[in-house]
C-alpha cells in the first residue's frame, strides 16, 4: 500500500531550531487560538509544494527566528527530507534522499516546485494527468497538469473548508475543475489513449537510460577520488570521527586540569588574552590589506579609463583643429555651357553643417573633460583611503610586533604547558576534520548513486505499470462499479455512525465523484454540521477503500484542522458559549463529536492522521496529544524549546 508518513517538521534559523515529531497513527496538536497550531499544517503544506508563501507579516515570531523549514517523511520504505526557504527562492524545493540527521552526507536535488511534485508522483507510482481545457475568457485551448497538489486537496482539509461549501476548494473554479480528475488518478480510473501511454512509456525508458549514464559518471568520479571501496571509505571516516572525538575529550581534560591549577590558570588566562589580542590584530591587518588591494584595483581601472577618455579627447581636438578652424575662401563657379560666372551658395550650407557638427564636438569635448575631472576626483579619494589604510596597517604592525615580543618574553618567564598542549590538540583536530571532509565527499557520491539506483527502481515499476495499462487500455465498467460499491458502503457506514439515515439516496456520485445525502450533494446542503459529517465520511471512505486495495494514488495521510467548529461538544449541563457559529448550522450532539474521534482512531491504525484542535476530549487528549501550544512566547516558536540554545 503506497503511503506517506510524516516523521518530523523542523523550523530552523541561524540561532533557532525546533523539531515537531509526529506519531505514526493519530497525532493531536492542541492549545489556545493564535498559538501556532494551524501553522504546523500550513508549514507541512508549504514543504509539500503549496504555491503561496507563508505570510511572515502575520507570523512575526517565525519571521524573527526562522528562515527555512525541513519536513522528514517516509514514502513506502524510503526516507526523504524536504527543505524550503521562507524568505528567498520560495519557488524552489530541495529534496534530500536521507533522514534529517544525515543531511551533511548527502547533496540535495533542488528543483522548481512543479518538478519536485513529479518526484512525489513517481514515488507514489502515479502518472501526472494532462488535461485539455479552455483558456480563461478565450476559445483557445491549453494543456493543464493534474498533479500531486490536486491529490493533496483530499489530504489537507483547511479549517475554512471543513463544514463549508468550499470543501476541496470548490470556490476556486480552476481547482474545482481538476478535482474529478484527481479522484480518477487516485483510483486509477483515468481513460487514456494508447498514443499518450506510449509517449509516457518512451519518456520513462529514456529516463532510465539517462539515470544509468549518470551512475556511470559518478562511479568514474569515485575512481578518480580513489574512493570506490565504500566499506573502506566508511571505516576510515568512522575512524577519523573516533579520533576527533578522542582529541576533543583530551582537550576537555586539559582544560579542566588547567582550570584546577590556580597559578597555571592565571598564566593561561594571560596567555589566552595575549593570543586573542594577537589574532585580532592579525585579522585587522589582513582586512586592511584586503581593502587596500580592492582600492588599488579600482584606482588602476580608473586610470585606464582616464587614458581612454584622454585619447578620445585628443581625437576630438584634432578634428576641431583641422576641420573647423581652416578658412575656406569664397569661390565662383563657371558655367560649362555659356562660360558665365555663377555665384555659389553651397559654401553657406556647408558652413552651417560644419557649425552644427562643431557644436556637437565641443559638447562631447566638454562631457569628456567633466568625466576626466570626476574620475580624477574619485582616484584622489581612493588614494587618500589607501594612505589611511597604510597608516592603520603600520600602527597594527607595530602592535603585532609588541604582542609577538610579549609572547616570547612570556614564554621565557612563565610556565604554560596547558596552552601549548591545547594548541597542539586543536591543530590535530583541524587536520583530522579536513581529512574527514575529503572522505565525506566520497560518501556523498556513494549516497547519490544509491539515490539514482532507487530512482531506476521506481522508473522500472512505472514502466511495468505503463505496459500493463497499454495492454488493458480502458477502465472497465465492472472495475469502476466495484470501486464505487466499496466507497458507497464505507461512506454510508460512517454516516450511520454519525446518526444519519442512509436509506434514501446517500452515495458517492460516479460522475461528479463527490458525496450525496438525501439526493443533494455536499455543495448543496447548508448545515455546517451535516456538511462536516458528509466530508469526514467521504474522506474516511477513501482511506478505508485504500486498505482494501483501492485508491492506491491517495497518500494514506489526513491533515484536519478544527473539527469541533460545527459540532456541539458539551452535554446540556456543561454547555457554555463556545463560538460565534450560528446554532442552526451546528449539530448539538456531543456523541457525534466523540464518534468523530472514534472514527479517526480506527482510521489511524492503517493511516497517519494529524489533527489540530483547541480542546480535544480528555480521554483522547491524554493518549494522542503530542504538543500543547499557548499564546505568546509559549507557542510553536518557543525559545525554551530552542534546540540550538545549549549548543550556542
């Protein structure tokens, strides 16, 4: 059974990290309003390809502390980690083919959202479906893709959809039109022509060949690194890690000894201070020299520019000298027919043209002089800055010399065995770490090959399924009837449990592929309580059918936000004002609310369910509530839960 299981969500920034773990069955996240409960589902949605960004103007704490999100999940037997940034490059999604803890050993595949969704479809062994539709306000047609995001509408039910007529985002015509096709994809009910299937088959086979070539290239690279023996590579890496840990332990022991020796401790403090001052001065000298080189390069480039300007200026001046300062005497023109003298007016026209050209050249000359003046001014300023940097460098060099002399004298007159030992250990750790990084690169390549080989396995499974589809070609009515018989049975069963009479026209429509009750669809009824019962029964029927071998394209996952909104949760003697929802839209029956939880617990035996609710019933709260959030600083972004706090 194809399944997605969410393992953990990690929100992370430079100085903050918090990990939210999920149960494999039912996870309840409870707490006060505006504490970040619903944000967890939004972040999951975001990591799984949601097109819109997270509004950080609303999520102020998230904006202040975090800039990236990780979602570790398991698809069938493979663990992947999805990573998406919050503040930049939001159209990209990075996929690591490993658990979050092993990210350093893997290189991610960074893709546009649409391409990342294709990988999810491949992992679930489902082909994207191409849909021909008319463009908005036009008679022209275009091809649209029904993808994982369309299937995900049957997974994540937002609190503004549950119990409303916007179920499955019905109010968005663009999305609503794709819902029946997404349903067909989940239940393998799509009728596709043979030509389309053959095109898909050719693409899959080409991808297999391409991936095999990539594996060959990676193996060649491993040979160049002399890292083809993976076992040996891993053993060396582990040995280096052990050596590094050993040196770190030794360093800790030395520091403790140093602290326990009072006189040595004072000496070490002095030595440390001198070393820190020397390092600071050396860094400042390096920075001054770097800035000086930057200014020198800038000055050199400006001097070259001035030479170009001066060369151009010289050409302009020579042109003016030759063409516009020579006196051209008036001339008479003799007629070749009658030998009479004709006065010439062409000289005046040429003179006017020359005058205009001269003005243009004079203007260009002026501009060039201004540019030369401007650049010379910039060069002068940068030369002044170079002189100031030289003075600062000279001052720092004098300080450096003083600190060096002080360290030499200090070493002669005092005993600092611990510091020299610590320096030696630190140097060893640095060398071991560099060696380890070389080995880590080889291991990353091996992991990448594993990833490619898994990809080939997925492609071959896709290839086999396409061949079967080509042979079968069309979905039989018998198969379709069998699927809907199962769906109808489970849907009616859930509605009965929620106290509804299912004897009259209660079913899932085979054409519209939505639930009906008493002959009216889920979009026709007005009672929020009834709509919520229809919607949860419909989603439950899909999950139930999946355990019976149908609906293989559904990820087997359900994310629900606030199921108590349209259902009375308290008995008469316990009733208090609960919400602003119109009473006629509610089902004032606490037994129905409790039945919701019984259904969710039953479904969670085979499917993961994550529920956000303010105050779940106590018996379920104690068993399944993983986190409870509060307003303000004790919400999702809680400094007390900062996993980097201790490390920092």
